[in-house]
């Protein structure tokens, strides 16, 4: 079967019992499949390197049209497609394997950063449709495992010839206390549909002053 979209979420970390990203991914997949979108989902471990390797294996296996990795961003109040992944590992807390890299590259001698190849502006615009879900473009995915997976994904898609044409990116969702996972799921499904039907991103403002 041809897969339209591969969606990943993360396992719990930092002592929390659940991770809203994985909950939202499971619900979004149900919604997308109901709408005829061939959807594959994957739960990733919160481990530097390993998570990106597992995502890469799934991308090679399924060769989807789109890859949308997701993670939890505690403290954010809206759903945030990330604009850019950076070549930095700097862990404030150990990952689930006990690793705490500080100021390490994700990929030795890799480029400083990679832009998302998803239409992030069009995706945010779609969040404004009825019923609206709060969200905005984010200018940083941080320096922890989410950025690590995002960078490794973009590096893979940019450098592995057999995967040319596959678009990918990352979306952070808020904690369930900030936004119910059903709403994050609705946002993810809507953004996937938008990305599948949008080749050229919308030229709308989505910047920030700080
Ligand atoms: N959020 C973390 C890693 C896993 C997750 O869900 C992050 O933002 O890096």
C-alpha cells in the first residue's frame, strides 16, 4: 500500500506518565484514515540518536509522501509547526537512556540547520478554520530530543537519494492540561491534509520580534 503520511509521537519522559504527542498522533491517525488518507504511526523513544534512527528506518520502509514528527512542548499553549532544526544537542535533563549531551552536533560536520519542508504557514492558516485551534509557527524546536529527531529527519530526506521528494517536518503540541489532546489531534489531522494538498507555502507573516 502507498502511504500518504508517516506520523510519529514520543514516549513519556521527565517523569510524566503520558506524552500528549503520542496520544494526539493516535487520534489524528484515526481521523485521517476516516478521510481516506493512508496513515502510518510510530512511537519514538526519548533518546538522542536512537529516535532518529527508528524514524529513518520507518521512512525507508514506508516511503510516505509526507513525514510529520511530533513532540510535546510543555509550556506552549498552541500547536506549533517548527520552522527550523539546528545541529545542536544540549540536554537540560537526561534522555530516557540517561544521556545528557552538551553542545554536541547532531551530525558531525552537518549543516548548521535545516528548514522544514512542510508548508508551515499554510498549516498555521488552516488552524484558523472553524472550529479554530490555537497555533503559530515556532522558530525553535529547542536542543533536546525533538530537535534531534527533526534534524536527523531533515538530514535524511536531504541527503538520501532514494528518498528524494519526500517532504518532512516537526510539530510540537502543548501538554494535555494546556490543550486537550483531541484538539491537538484535530490540528494535526488538519495540518496533514493541508500539507498533502499544498506544494507552495502561503506567503503570510509568521515571524517574531524576539
Ligand atoms: N518533547 C521533548 C522530547 C520528547 C518530547 O515529546 C522535546 O521537545 O525535545
